[in-house]
């Protein structure tokens, strides 16, 4: 299960970055919410399965992160998880927003400066 959380974080990073375009507010989205929403993406970003129901979680996370603090919280959670897991295909994680029909103005990457884009 722990091996699943890190790859999902990469997927969540993509979702968080997509949410970064929303208005400001107080952060109410924690890493547990990010992991919960992006858990279905883990097989895809680790090259162990299809995209499946991943987009539902990506879109839900995008819709939930409406404030700047929420978007930054999600982004930072994804960055932390992405750097923790070595079996995540960063290219697939970066492609998730596009695969799920969500547009974000930056690249999903462990080196993304969340404070700069959100």
C-alpha cells in the first residue's frame, strides 16, 4: 500500500497543478484527500495497468481545489509523494491532466515551484 501512495502522488501533482488556476481561499485539502482521489491512477503511472477510472479522481480533485491555499497544498503534497517513489513514470504523471481533459499552465514535475504557479 505504501508503494501505491507515492506513485499516486505523482498523479495528484498533475491534478493539483490543474487546480492551481482557481481563486484564493483557506487550504482545506490535505494529502489524505489527494491520495484518496488519485489512488485509481497508481496502476497507470507505474506502468502496471490502464488509465481506468483515474480521470474521475483527477477531475474531482481539480474541482475541489478552488482556492490558492488548496492548490498549493495539493501541489506540495504531490511533489512530496513524487520524490518519495521511484517506480512512478514521471512522463505519464505529467500527461494525466491532458489525458483527463484538464488544462494546467505548468509542467507536472517534482521540481515545480508550487508558489510560482498557484
